C-alpha cells in the first residue's frame, strides 16, 4: 500500500546527531551554551536583526515581546483575526485587550485601512503576521505606527528568509518573533526566538528571558553577582534543542532550495486546473520574496474546500485548512473585540486549502500531489 503524503515532515540536517552527541557527552545541557550562541549568531546573519535571543517557542517569544512593551489592563493591541492564537494569548495574558481586524482576501495579511480605523487613545501596539511568509504592507503599517506612536510587533513565524522591498522580514517590528516548531522551514522540534531591532531593549530582554535576573551580565563578568531585577520567566531553549537548531540554520540555504523547488512546481503546474475550477493559487507580489513556507489554494466557496480536502485524503494526500478566525472563537470573544463583522477573515478561512510542502519531498511525491489536485472537479 502506498503511504500517505504527509502535510508536513521535519527536515533532518546533516550535523544534527553530531551536535547532539557533543551535548550528551559534554557538561552543559541547559540554555545559553555554545550551540545557543552559534545559532543566535547564524540567525542575526540571516535576518540582519540587531540581536536574537532563543526561546522555548514562538509563543514565548511573543509573550516576551508583550512584557518588554509593558502591556497591561486598559491597553489595546490591534492584530489580525486570521492568525494563530499565540499572538492573541501574548496580549491577553497581560490583561490588555485584543482588537481584531480583517485581512485582505488575496494574501491573508492584515488590512492596513482597518488598522488605521481601529486606533484609539488606548492603542499601544500593532501585531502583524507575515502570512505564508509573504510580507504585509509594511510601508502603510509603519506609517500608521509612526503617526500614532505605536510599537510594531512582527510575528515572523512563517517568514524567515523572506523580504519586503529588499529588507529581510523580522527587522521591521521593534521586536519580531520566530518559531522553530517542526512544521517550520527551520526547526528544533519546539523552539523560537525573539529578534530585537531596538538596541535599548536588548539588556531588558536578556533579564526577562532569564527569570527576571541579570544572570547574563554576571556570566559576561559585568557584575560580580546576579539577582532578581525584573518580572520574568524561564524562556531559555535547552542546549539539546539549540544543537539541532544550529545544524538546521547551517543548512538553511539547502533547506530553502528544496522547499522552493516544491513551491515552484505547484505554482507552474496547477494554473490550468485552477483557472478551469475558479480556484485562486497563492500569489506573491513582485516587491516581496517569500521563503516557501507554505503553498495554498483558495477554493471558490466552503463546500468546495471541504470536498477538495476529502478528495485529497481519499487518494493519500494530506492537505489541511488553516486558522479559525479568532474574533469568532470563545476566548476571542472574552479577551477581545472587533470593529465590525470580519467577513474577509471568515471567507479566507472557509476557502483555504494548504498543500503538502516539506524539504524532503521527492519528485514522485510532488507529482502525486499535483495529480491529486488536478484530478478534482466540482
């Protein structure tokens, strides 16, 4: 029996086992060891961010960002309804209110016009996600943020290696969050990082990340003892995870080339079917570069989405949908508000079908996915 083609499968980089063996047989398994430092250095080289600190997850990177901005009760943060719950959790955990706005139907990114309408005297920040690694309209969003004195938080979980008008994603927000969950291009099972683009936040970020202590300064010999100086938590990635991540980042160019080959096959071989079926394929504007994190198609309606997903499963191809809009979720109604009914977010969610895409896919597997998709008719 031919095995199913999984939606996602973690890539294994060449030096993972060698790196892990060094940790297993070494004397440093907790956070901030040699592999952590090496991975953070590679990450700043890839993104051009001022500083990078590894965290236990992308969720924790977003929570760390909220702590650095001192969000709290009475504050509001504008964010897209069509995003992963971690972005909203990071706001709600502080007692601040999530203000959900819509996305555009072409890319699934936050709508700058609705962001501008949502700004109030209580607004402290705008949180954006580069959906599928395709950059949001940063010109419009930074203009709104600058006009009202707001912080821009960049959820770049999908976007490592992408660009907007030549600038690397992860460097537009005052801080940015990366995810290294095993569904991401680069992974360590579970992990993340916060990218810091405002130098004045680096020292405090180190403190909050290290249980609220100035232990990082102590380890660098800058103080003779360390103590509790701020509210923080334990966000450090273990050295085992960092060893895997360092190997992944070392192989970043190889991983990206493999993923782009799959993405390009979908983009060049599915248009005839898409046109015949009134399906929209994922697009990327000319002024943006994407990192081949995912490839999606937009069905003409929800019934078509469900039928296509069922058809793919029936022939051993695992496709999937994506986010349920947060403004309609039980927690979203408790911890947030919206300006109006967010119809675009619901439509985007109801029509989205994501196809399998991972670095180890063979040409035969890609052919099977394309054949499975192309064989579907309403």
